[in-house]
């Protein structure tokens, strides 16, 4: 007999221990990353007896309300389940469905609105689809499809064999830029922030001061915490491109890429990113997640580096 109990204020150390073994884990749900977002959040866990079987992060906006859309510059902050690979497939599917069903019901009872950006490793969305299925007027989840792309570098013997597999134009860009640029590992988050602002300005997007602070905080805390690395492309002693990768035990995440628009003809973005991918081979990383391919130009660029599509879903509800 299962008796599910919810802890709405889980201890960070206990939470991180649970995250470290969950199949849906990512760098974005560890407390050290969440602390870099400069907002309040709840770590919510579901216990069966004395074991955590599910969890989720509830993030608050500056106004004190739960966010109704994925938090900026983040990914995969959805439901996490306990490791259960030892169970038979049909038993695991049924068990995980029941756990999520109970967990979701408790969350909806406490919170009138919330949003989860689910990991692409969460395969069963039926508990969200079927919530209040027979009584839709009570409130149902909105479920929207998104895509990321993932490069499984375990398929390649080394960087050179991987490099030969990417789109020809990317190989040409890298070879040309490698004759002009040098790579520098940097811990200066201001470089990234300044280049990020210039990148968005070229697209007629003006960032807020809050967004600038967020870019700096995420980069600074990741680098200081040892789970992030930033590389810059240098031309005439000046950084003209910057890429920030975040890391967990199996994945490198391409979170930020920013370039000086006036130097785009030097292909510094391709140069910096491919060098970071090369570093990932050397670090023994299993895969690189390009963290979203949901706009035409950026999506095609990431796919051209031989990454494969991964669908994921954003689930949200508002019963207020």
C-alpha cells in the first residue's frame, strides 16, 4: 500500500542527492544553479514511505507569483522521477504514472498556477493530459511541444571523426576562422554579457537590466562553482565571441553563444562552439545538449553540427 506525502520545502542537500540519481536530472535543477537565478523557489518532493519518488521546482517571479512560462535562460525544470530501471517495463510505466498522478494532484491543490519545462527524458505525459479529463471545467494542463537537439559524442571515436560528419559549410567556416582567431578560456562574465547584448541588439531585441543581471549571475556562479566554462574567440587581442557551457555528470549544455555583429564575417561563433565541443570530447562528456532549436536560423545552425532532434514539452495550468 502506497502512502504519498508531499514536502513543499525540501532541504537543498536532500534535493540535490535525489536529483543526482534521477533519469530526468539536468544542471538546471540543482540548487546551485537555481540559486544563480536571483529568485525564490520551492523544492517540492513526493515521498512514498521514506523514499523520494518524484520532485519538481516551483519558481517564483519577482512579483512573488509562480511563473506561468519557462524561466528565462533555463531549461528542463520539470518533474523528476526516482531511478527505477531495475523494474520491468510495464511495472515501471504503471508505477511512474501513479506517482506523477498523485504528485500533480497535490500540486494543483496547493498552487493555482504553475509551469514545468519538462526534460526530453520524461516520456509519459499522460498524467498531465488526463488531469481533470472527465471534468475539464476544473482546469486542464496546456501542453506545448518544443524541440532541443542533442549530440551523442559517444558515437564518435574522437573530435576529428565527429568533425568530418558535420555540414560542409561549418567545416569551411571553422577552417577559415582557425587561421584568424585564437581561443581563450575566460572567467569574465561581463564579456559574455556585453556580447550577448550586442547579439540581441542586432535582432532589434533590447534586454532589460534584470536580464543582464541574470546572464552575469548564471555565468559567474557556474564558473566559480566549477560546473561552467566560458571560451572566447580573440581577434587583435579583443574578444569577439563567447560561448558558455554548463556541465553535469553526463551532459554539456550550450547555454549562451554571443558574438560581435561587426565581426560575424570571421565565423567566430562557429570557431568558439566547435572548440568547446572538442573540449567536451577531452572531458569525457557523453552528450551535448544545444538547449533549444525553436527558431529557424539558430535551429538550423545547431542541426548543421550533426545534432539530433529531441522533443520536449512545456506543461502549464492556471485554475485561478
